[in-house]
């Protein structure tokens, strides 16, 4: 089962887990509903608590990470969270933070730039969002239309950031403190724009959060790497940290090689 320290401690590490869709498609963005239910049961049986992102950041600002805790996050706001995730979390008294693409709530994930091979799936309606918020789920912003913010003008990026925050606050009548960068894409300019409106933001950098983490680029653990039961059971162990960091290194090396290949090919794949 899980191995964890008995007390909060300085220099600790907190896993912020990233889910997207709960379905049986086998996509890298999907976790089967049955696997998710088993993972939540394991957390419950091991007395692992879930805390919201704002609560986690409050602890981090104090230089401490509460032992025996995780943060659950869901990007994009797929409707299958309401069907498969929300009932399981309520059963075990757990909570999660769901990041919404606000212009597409009640529609599907066919935002501009979505690759053709990505399956179209319905997204949460505002009525579902309000119901879950009243039951203790936490909602954050994920932009209006899911663009790569680094490719937009400052005005365009700020509009995406601010309008998504205001849309959620208007529906839920409560402040929205957290943001997740679409595609995990950000630079110093985008971070500054985000910092003007949010106290924290999530990246897709594969790692555990520590008291020294950048609160505007929090590391997360993509659940694609922990779908196997054995790995999930070792989530809070030193072995799991080493495994996640090895996957991060492999991902960074692969991205570097792809970037070099693209530069060598030159414009339009000319090979220049």
C-alpha cells in the first residue's frame, strides 16, 4: 500500500495529479472509469486526503507540505467527470479541482486547433458545474477557447485568461483562484498576465510540488504514467518520485530531439 510520513515536514513533496477524460478509449488523455474508481478506493483505504489547490498553496507558502495528501485536477471539464468521477469522489469524501474551457461548457472539445484525431467528447454544462460546486468540488479557469497563449498578443492572451475567470465567477458567485495553461504552454509574459488575476497556475511539467515551486507554474503528475495499479500504490513513495522524474527526463530528451529535427528540416520541411 502507500508509504507516507506521519507528519507535515519542511522540504516535503506534494503530488498534484492530472486527469482529463474518464473513458475506455485507451487515449493518452484518458483513464478508464473503473481504474479511476479503484484509485480513489485505494486513497480512501490508505487514509490519503485530498485537498484543494488553494489549500495546498496556502501550505506551500508556509514552507510545509501536509503529509498523506494529494491534489486531484481534471483539465478541460469533460462531462464524463460528472458521470464517473463525481459520484466516486462523493462516496469517499474526496474533492477535486476541475479546469474549465468556459466558451465550450455545454458543448464539446472541438475548440480551434484541436487535432482531427482527438475524439470529440461532451463537456460539462454550467448546471452540472453549479451542482458540483455546491457539493464541494472546486473549479478553475483553463481559458475561453483553449489556445496556446504564448502565440497570442498580450491583449488576446489576457482576454482568454480574464474572461474565463469572470465567466466561472459569474455562475458560481465565488472567487476563482486557480488557472491551468492550455497545452501547458506559458512563458514569462503569459505568467505575468496570469499573476495579475490568479494566485496560482498549473503547468504540465512532470514532477512533484515542493515549498520551492513556482506558484505560477506548479508541477503536476500526468495520470497516464500511473494508470497501472502497482505504480499508483507507490504514489507517495520514493520509488514513485524516481519513476516520475525518469519519465520527465525521457520526455524532455524526446522534445529536444524533435525540436532539433524540426530546425534541421527548415521551413516547410525543405531539409535546409
